[in-house]
C-alpha cells in the first residue's frame, strides 16, 4: 500500500494531463480530418494563413484542392484549411 502511495501523484498527473491536454487535441485532429474529407465544390473556406476563397476542385490523389480567390486560382493542401474560421464563415445568417 505504501508503494502505491508513492506513485499516486505521478498517476494523478498523467490522468489530468490526458483529460486536459491529450484528449482534446486528439478530438480536434479527428474533427479537422473529418472536415477536410467532407469538403465539396462551392464551399467557402479560409486557410490557416487567412486567405479567403471558394473551393473549385478537389484532388484525392495528393489530398489537395484548388481555391478561387479574387487574385485567381491557387492550389492548397487540404490540411491548410482552417476548421474554426471556415465554420464561422459558413454560419447561416439569422432571419430578421
């Protein structure tokens, strides 16, 4: 029993770290992967660098997409698309 008492603080630190750090990161990564897989033509998106555009073409071979911006068409990796900012951009507007 005394040996278990010595390791209890270490076990408690690991459990707290798992629930407050590791688990939320795993959930976020899973959500971002699902978001990138569900992209379709015509979706308005924002990249992590802040570039606004509309998805014109999706390529499953190299996991990229072509985005139309006011400056022209650009090719980006799907992982460069920001989940949070794109969700805020596509929130339906409330009817007044």
